[in-house]
C-alpha cells in the first residue's frame, strides 16, 4: 500500500530484535528484514517498501529519539542496541514535516540510490493500482479473473488506460525502462497474456529492441495527436462545445447486456428501475451520440426520455458532476440576473419589445402578456440574448437576424388545448436545434415546459422557467447537438462564464468576452 500523506510525523521505525524491523507509517505497520545491518541496506529496503521516489530520497536522514543524526559508521551499533528506541526518517533541513510522497513517485519502478539503479520488481502492483483506480479497469481485472483471458476490445482498453497513466506520469516520451516495466507488469498481472515463444514474454506489448508493441503504438498515437494540437490550437478551440466528444468510462455492459437493458427500459413501468438502467447505459449512449451513423437513432433507442423526467439532468451530471450541473440555478438569480437587466437598460438600440422584456424581468408582476410577457426569470434570459445578439459572421444565409427574431429559436408558447403538443410537433417542417415549448394559459402562467428535439417532446422535470432553460442547455451536451447559430453567442457565454465548461478551449466572440469582463469585475 502506498503511503502518500505523511505530513507531520515522518516515518517511525520500531526495531525488533534479530534485525527484523517493524516499520510504522501513519498508523500502518510492516516488517522489514535487513540482511546486512548497514544504513544503505536499511534505506534501500525502506525506499522500496514505502515507494519513496528518487526526487524525495535526496537529503533524507535517520535520527534517534533525541534528534541526533545516525551516520553509516554507527548505524549497526545503534540498531543492535535493545534500547535504541524509536528512529525517524526525514529531510535534514525539515522542521518535522515530511512531504515525501508524490503521485509521480507512486508509479516509479526504479530508484536511483547512491549512484546505483535498483529495478523495482513490483511492476505487477503498478499495473494493478492503475487499473483499480481508473474507470473501466476493475472490469478488465474481473473479466480476466472470470475467463483467464481478455477480449480484443478489453485488451485495447487496458492498453489505453495504462498508456494514459504512463504518459501522464512520465510525459509523452517515457524512457525505454519505463515502457518495459509497464509491459512486464501487464503479463505479470495477466500471466495468460504472456507469449511462451518469445524471450521475455511481453515483447508484443513492448519490445525494447525494436521499439514496437501495443504500448509503443499507443504512445506514438498520443504523440501525434499532441503534435497536431500544438500546430493548430485555433482549430481545437473551435471544436469544443456541446457536440464535442467527452471522456466517459468504458461501457459497463456487454452488447448482449446492453440489448437486454434497452428492451427492459422500453417496457418497464418502474421509473426508478428505468433511471438505474439509464445510468448503466450512459457510456454506451454517449458513444451512440457521437457516432454519425447511430446518433439519429438515439431517441428511438432510448425512448424513455419522452416520459421519465430528469433523465437529461442525470446524464449531464454523469458528464460534468453535481457541482457543475448546479451552477446556473445557483448563480443566475444571485449574480447574473440583476447585471443582465442593468446592462440591458443601457442598450442604445432600444425597441418596444426590449422595453417590455426589461419591465417583465425587473418587475415580475407587470408586463404585457399578449406580447412578450414571460415571467421574470425567462425574460432576463431573453435579455441576455439581446446583449449577445446573433453574429453576422459565418452565416450561411444573407441578412442578419435580430435578437427578437432569434427568441423564437429559444422558446415557443402554445396555449393549453387538446393535442396542442402533438399539433406543434406535426407543424415542424424541418429539424431544429433543441428549444423550449411552453404550454399554459399565458406566457406568465405556463403549466409545463418541454424540450423539443428531433420532433420529440421531452418533458422538463423543472416547473420553473429558469429550471426548464437549465435543462434545455444541458440537452445540447447530452445529445451532442450544436447550438443554434442565432443563439451561439448567448449559449457560449452561459457555457464558459456560468458553467465554466471548456474555458480556454472554445472560440468566443469578442462581444462574449467583453460582456464577461463587465459582469465579473
């Protein structure tokens, strides 16, 4: 077990008789047997046992209870003394805090000690630790334990996980020794993957003579992608957004289990059971979303979006976490709403529609319901659209859409009547990016919100307009859908400034950057 949080006590060593040393590290105790009672042998054993890397070995000294340093020439006499007491290992200049262990050293497999290189034989443990802590790794270990083999897809995933950790720890050009150690660790952990006909058995993962093998090929792929990113940063900035593929865990279910889960969900009446199956199929669904051939069939494959509320929120949390998911509802009412209203009052091109929105946002009980009398929260969101109107750059059609016209791409109102929702779906002529359908007796009295995507009405879990807009924004990421061009500036502001997603990795219109500077200063 790695000891990575030793902060105050250093390492405490309680020596037993006959050179069997009891080592205590932050409450954990291990025995170390010293074959030769010298300081060098002792340190070598301790460094290996507690994974102390070369960067932290420099300057470490051994002290007795009085704080007196123990040198090599007296070490044997001290430890053989039954009254030697408790010894401590810490940096010579340290004031009692011992910050020895870092993530880098936890996976190091060789240590430079006194000018010598000691190859650490625990390569198996390194690979096992990597797989246990990375998503999908535990499934690979269980698959091997069950079948004593790995499928091609599991082997590829295992190589990707291992190389990702290797390059994160040792950079994109890890040394030959590091690559060989990882290859040795793989066949040590999975002995049935060892090649009985090759000299070392792991050459198909990494051959140090030819520089080939699965690990080497994956490293070359990472190096090539890294080089491409450095050459074209602007291109990579533009690619970030709701349609960008995200890092998600590998699917938990096999293809057969996935088919069974999909079939179960289509007929299940228990909504909690559906939510659980949707969680289990999240990674598979994301792969479909970002597959050009499968993406048009996502809603047909997972039709329960249409009747089980909250599934969009659940998938978004799986992508970005609870903290990110809560940001709009937490920050808009307390920080951004008031500033949006204030900035809107200063717009030079003021229209009747804009003044009505400002009035509705600023005074929740007033406003002309026959025109733009949305409630206060939705009116303030529409004001943000006026502050960040559609950009003429890159438009495929001639003419510039106004912010008032663009509002129809964000929210549509329909009065409650029989078949009002189906009637609206039937009226859709062409596919549009996701937008809100508000159904009620008036814009200020909306009974229910729906997200319209691919001619399907997905009911919002939220009953408030701000909550419904929050779900609409998240739907773009859940279904991998680009922003509507006329709403791009507004959505990009919300993505980066409020949710803090892809900050620095998405191209922003100068107007978006300017407004953020005004809001956050």
